[in-house]
């Protein structure tokens, strides 16, 4: 087994010769395949670290990840640990490019592409090769070193290894990649659920600007239905579908007085109806939007239409 980082260091990292490009491409794909297999295990990267490749060129900084390229269109193809690795990688790219806080959705620049079936993410920005070689491992370790049951590392590659592939915007205004970029640019850590929640209000305000969803669930006269619609709208706005989940106790955030208790009961009703799904965590209950019920979730948010057989608690 040849590790990508070992091979790149031997060849000069960002200054690896053009004659080595084909070989590095093969080594990179082998590393991504190994990483993809590792991420299916209860503990990943403990024999050999999961590797991510980073390169910069043509005004973009790229990262090749061991996550399916289909993530651009369907975030559900990635499990929790895969997603957190991508979020930490994207946060490292934000650190390297220093774009500053966004003020409107159109300023978010994350793009995604397909590298032989694996997810390539990219951000606009110019990074000097020497700076990239020195700073990328530091930025990556800052965000990825604390991921639970995962050992990962970054390998800095020459630009020609990753540039030239087509990259496009993620599909969906609230795609987790866009949320992660927004969190990172606002000073948060998208790989840390607590940090994401701390920045939730600012991210929602940003992503709902410039023609965002104009639905106003807070005007619903029925208290329980209003709360249900607001909870679902907030989770949808933060891209909490599947791997990007939230603490169940957080559902009542933003509700005052006796509405907090009602919000907890509404959350239980949403779980019982299957609109939310639950992921047990250490000492916590984590929940996320059920992608198989997406159409019903949208109807409830937009029109207040409850799924057949669903009932909400009384105020």
C-alpha cells in the first residue's frame, strides 16, 4: 500500500514534476478508495489515516475527499462521519482563502465536482504554493483532528492533479455545503454541531435573503401547527437532512414561555409521524429531517398541511 502523503512528500509536494501526474492520480484514487472503505468502519483511519488531497490553481483551492461525488446533488449519500470530514475540510479551505463573512447568498462560492466518482470541493481564492504547503496541514488538523473515531490527514498536491475538472454549485439553496461555508465564514466550525447551532440565526438570515423562501409559518393561527412549521423550516434552512443533525432539546430554541414545553411535545409528534428521524448519541437525542418524507415536510412548511393520520398536541 502506497500512501498519498508519503508519495507526494517524496516527489516534492506542490512542486512534484509533471511527469509524475499520472502516477499521482492513481495513488490519489487508491487513497480515496481506502478512505471510503475506512469511513464505513466503527473507527476510521487507525491503521492508516484517511487522506484528503488539497491543491490550488487558477484562482481556486480544491480538496478531493473520499465521499461520493453524488453528494453535490444528494447529501444523503454521505454518512455522519463522512459529512463531518467534508465540513472540516471545507472549513480548512475557508481558512486558507480568507474570503470574509458573507452578506448575501450569492457571495457563497463553494462548488463541487466529480473526481472519478469522488467528491471534489472548491472555493475561489489564490493561495501561494509555499503557503499552501505550510498552512494546509495546520488548517486541516485544526478542524479534523477532533472528529470522533476518525484519524485523517491532508496531502498537499500540485495544482494540475485537481484543477481542470468541472465544478458547479451544490444543488439546493440550503445544501449542507453552503451551510458549512456560511458557518465557517461567520467564524464558526461547521464540523462541530454546537458551533453550527450557535451560528444558526445568522446562517438562516443569510440563506433566506435574496429571494429565499417567503413562507411565513409564524403567522399560522394554530399554536402547535405554527411551532411544527417553524421547527421544520428552521431545520430545512440549516440543511439538517440526514448526516447534519441537531440535538432534540434544541428544537425548542427560540420559543418563549409555555411555548417551549409545547415545542418539545410537537417535536415528539414530528418524530412519531416520521417527519423527523432520530439518531442516538452519547447522552443526547439527535434528530434530522427524514428525506423519504420530504414532500410532506414541504407541504407542512408551506401550506400547514398535516400528513394523513398525524396529530399535534393541544396548546
